[in-house]
C-alpha cells in the first residue's frame, strides 16, 4: 500500500492527555507518534505521572528535542543529566525527571509517548 504525504499539527493534535502540572499533545504520522509535552514548574514524574503509570520509575524510552525550560533527569542507576533549549536527548526506560526553575518545559518526543500517562 502506497503511503501518501501527510500533514498534521500538534496545535490541533489527534489526542490530548492531561496529568498533574502537565499536558501531552499527540499526533500520529505514519508509524511515528509525535508527542509535545508541556510540563509546568513543580512537575516531577514521580509525583505527577507515577500514580497513572503505576511503575517505580518511568519505563517509556524518550527521544526528545527540548524546546524550552530545563529538565533534570536521574536514571535508576544514579546517573544524572540536565536538558535545556536546543538539546536533543535519549532517555532509556528507568528514570525520574523534574522541571528545574520557574519556566515550563516543552519537549517534542518521537519514541516514548504512545502510551505515556495513559
């Protein structure tokens, strides 16, 4: 089956999921699910999404482009990194993360949002 050119917008997403101090806009193009996560100051995965996920740490792999804000990530093995505007990163399963400072974090994710916060 031939695939046709597709155009979508995260501003008019296919699905919106909300959770404490955050929002996820999803758009599926072909086999890729693009997720735009907006995380407000005070957001922390272990406090805001863990109750939905029901896991010890985030088990979704993330390949992300950081549009704005600062996000601190701690892996289950104790390694840490902080991401900011313009950074591209990969987070394997097994991490916690939180917004640093008073600016919302906006990330575009292409691998880990299909089942996130669901």
